[in-house]
């Protein structure tokens, strides 16, 4: 982990308050994320780490294990399994 240097402001509110800080590959969300802020922070972190990012609707979770994708719908109490 990089420890030298100063953290940079990644996201700020319209009034100037820092919402998220970044230093190297570490991010700190300095507020309770509202709207799509959390998704933006995760998307940027995944991109910087060369990881896939899959935005999902509310209540949907996707897990991969081997060649299978497991989809969980926590709002409806349903799940499905598909080859990925």
C-alpha cells in the first residue's frame, strides 16, 4: 500500500465539503453516501484496480463461483443460477 504523499479530494459537494478522499489505491468515504455517490466510489475503485464493475438494481446481488453465476433478489426472496 502506498503511504507517501497526501490524500486527494476525490468527490466534493457543491458547497465544498469533501465527500471522498483518495490516496494510492485506498479510498475513504467521509460521509453517509446518498444518491449514486457510493456507486461512483466503487466504480472508480474497481476501474483503478482493473476489476469488473457490474451495476445492479436495488436488492439484486450477483456472485460467481467457477463457471456459475448466482443471482439473488433480496426484495422478492428469489434466486437463480446460470452458467456465466
